[in-house]
C-alpha cells in the first residue's frame, strides 16, 4: 500500500406635513462597466478530448477565471461520479467547495416582479448572476441552437444595460455579449411572452466573493483534503460495469429512435463520463504541479476514460449509420480497466 499523499510542506406614526420643496434631482445609479477582453481559461484551450463538457461546469470555469481564480483546484469532486441507471452523474462543482477554496458564496436569488430588475440589482453590486435561459437567444451558440432550437442552459451575467438593452455573460467556454431582441428574449420581454401569464420564473442564483480566496500551499492542501473527503463518497462499485449491464437495452433504443435521440444519449453518457475524467486527469496534474506526488499511471488512466469514451461515441455513430448493433465490447473492457486503475489506487494513495 502506498503512503498517504502529502505535500512537501505538510510533511511538516405619520409625520406632520412639511412645506413642499423643489424636487431633488434623480439619483443615477452607475452601471457596472462591461468586462473587457476575456481570454478563456487554459482548461478551455489547447489539446482536449472533450472541448465542451456541460454548461454548468464550463460556466464555472470561466466565472472563477473571471474572478482571477484558478478553477483547477476545485475538481476533487470528480471522483464521486456514478452511473445513475440511465445516465452518468451530471457533475457539478459543490457549492461548499467553492466557498472553502475560493471564498465564493452562492445564494438563491428570489425573483419577483421582474427578472431583469433583479439581475440588474445584483450586477450593480458586483455580483455575477447564474440564470437558466433559452439558448435560442444566445448568439455564441450560432453553430447549434441560436435562433433554431430552445434548449435550457445556464449563463453567468455580470453586466446589463437596461437602457441600451445589452448584457455580458459567461457561457460554455468563454465570455460573450448580446443586445437588442436577444436581450428581450433572455429577459422574456418579447410580445409572445405577454400571452403567457402562467410562465414561471427561472431558477436563479448569484455568486459573490464573501471572503478572501485561499492561495498557494493553503489552496493546494485544502484541495487535497477535499479530495480525501470526496474519495470517501466515491461509488463502491465500478460504474462502467453497471453501465455495461444496461447497455444492450439502451443500444436497442438508440437504433430504434435514431439520430436526435443519439445526441441526447451521448451527451448524458459518453460526454459526462469522458469529460468528468478528463477534468480529474487535469486536476491530478495540477496537484503534481503543487508538489504532490500522484503517479503518472493514475493520471493516464483517468485520461484513458476520456479518450475511450470518445472512441465509443464514434463507434456508435457508425453503428447507427449502418443500422447494425455494436456492443462496443472492447471499449467497455478498456473503460472498466481504466476506472479500476484510477479510483482504487488513488484512494489508497490518499490514505
């Protein structure tokens, strides 16, 4: 059994009526200035198997980066992913981890009267608002949903100008801007929404810097301690093995329901599994950069899950085009072995 992983340092009543006065000038609340140029974080650059993962994680990478923080320290939670019977866990940063590492506190934002007004109030305070919107109105999705489809997705709004009808937002792998009718669509101010009085407000959160973030060795050691905690919550079985048992029935559904269903299936299975473990691989590399000693074999095994999940996705695309079932036996063999070579040895290493 390997020794527990250690860092170099840790080895060590009404009032009377008053005379009418001239009206005071209106108080003008200054707009928060729009964000300047925003270069995507290194996790969204360079060689990646899964360039986009899920909207929530990709969003948080860029929000934290926009706060001047390194999101790589926050990926200890990836070891908890499980097979949920019909999908892999939609992996997300735990909010308590964000506060522990970065001092970033997330609260639900009560929406009353106007979504636009509530978002404006928080951005004026320097907060970023996380809101579920209709991807139909997001111009950064021109290649997929913009003005074509109506997917639900989360954006992080840090600036709005209600007069000019424009806003700035984090989404997917970067920072973007929109205006005009897209602004009206996001805030449900278009005429078609007036005929839907029973339309529910979306779920909204806002994030703020509640206290100073950890840095340097303090950040690394706190992250490693979170990894130990999350390893205690990891699945007690190999989730790939469980997926394998369910896959023949799922394959029948894929061949019967066709391409549109395949995109939904692949997002919730191959992409969530592969992207989760690619981030785990990047996280373990980051720990090594901080002076921890994670064997390369463990790092490489996590990355193998990322790459083999993509291989399996391509295999299934071909199987559907040929309308011939492919049980992807060798892909499952590789994925199962890679999982066994990642989580159990990592848990032993962390003690």
